[in-house]
């Protein structure tokens, strides 16, 4: 039995974070259009910190061992831990960081940002300090910068929110007040998407056919503005149409592959008001809008039987 298992900790600290997904605006948001992201509370991360003598160690499904020997894929989190310890003036030693995540990585669900937020919250808890939103955003972006190059901060903002987030580069963040409850299903294609590669392929398209691709970006932007109105007032039937329209544009950009299209078309055939990919595409997940709670459960079961590797029905609730 390892030393970590038998050591009695004098102090335990916990930090949690839920997931997020993009409702509409993928890819166009990179080129100055707005996007709407929504909190996804069904999956998340819990980090538990214990005081254990020796070097700082990490225990997770991805890696178990000394923090400084963590693999390349976790270097963003390593840098985030280092930055947070330095900020809190905690010595970089005598800690065991246990990370338990139910968010599948590489599926556009904000896995890296959720892990970072959970870790930061646990370290602040360990230091008996309250963590402000500003501190959380700044420290989480250490990990996000490593993972994505130049993060928008959208993942972090949505993961820390209870409401949908309206985001546009270099504009103030806005939060959307829902006019009603919306019942969604997220279905995992079972294949990992590569957001960075998808973003780069769209950038190349924009360079090679600027007028045609810019029209598509502008159209996704229009649909996103209309989706905000649908969430606030116009309702689920209008929102469903907009999701379908956005999917058409994403297919034209080449980021929706056959596996995603198969799940999307099936969801629509089974009565979804709208369905599209969520995130970078070319793998990852789809999001479908159900008619009501009963239909949501039924559609989730059908998608599971149809071959989705994981399915999560959830409701985005109007704040009372």
C-alpha cells in the first residue's frame, strides 16, 4: 500500500466545478462573432487536497505521481497548480492533489478549464481563502493558455456561471435570462475532437475563400443574435430552427463529420426541435433540443440505443 493511502491527513480541502458547452456560435466566435455557452451541471470535477509529506503529488485517472513528472498533456494543470500555490504563498511541497473528473476530455465540454477551476478552488479552500471570480479567471487561464494557445476565457466564465453566457471578443460579458425552461440532450459520438485542428482548418478556408466564408461567419453571428432572443422570449420552437440553421453552416465549414451528422439527423427524425454539433467538431458531442421533459428522456434513450457512447439529458432552468 502506498504512503498516500495510509497517511492520516490533518487537513482536507475540496474544490468542485461543473462542465460547459457551446450552444451556438462555434468557430465564428474566433473571428469576431458572438457565441452563447451554457453551464452543463451533469458532469464535473472534484479535487481533494490532503497534507502528505514529500513532493507535491497528483492522483488522477490520467496520471499518478510527482507533480513535476506529470506528462505533457497535464502541463497546463501543473502550471496552474504552481501559479496558484505561488499566489497563495503556499510552499510547493507536502500536498497530495486527488482529481476525480467525470468530464470526457477532447469533447468540447470544457474538461481542462473545469479541472483547473476545481484545483484552484481546492487550493484556496486549503489556504482558508475565499476565491473571487477575478482570481479564478486569471489563474484558470494559466491552464487554458497552455491548452488552447490564446483562450477567450469563455469556458472559465461559463463553468463558474448558473446562467447562459453571451460572449463576443473584446466586449463586456453578458448573461442571458431565460424566458422558459429548455430541455436538452448531449450525446457523445465516442470520438475525440481536436478543436485546435478544426479552428486552423476554418482559418485556412477563410484565407482561401474570404468572401464566401465570411458570409458563413456573418450568418452564424445572425443566428446567435436570434438565439439570444429565442432563449429570452421567442421560445424553444424558434431556438430549434436556429440550431438546425447553424448546423447547416458548420457542415459547410467542414467541421461536422459523418459520425456527428448521423446522430444529429437521427435526433431530428425522432422529434428533436433542433440538433447540432457542440464545440470544435470532427468528433466530440452533439446537442439536441427536446420538446419537453418526457420527450427528453425518450430521445436520450433512443440516442443511446442508436450508438452514442454517452448521453446526458438535462434541463436549462429559468432562474426564479
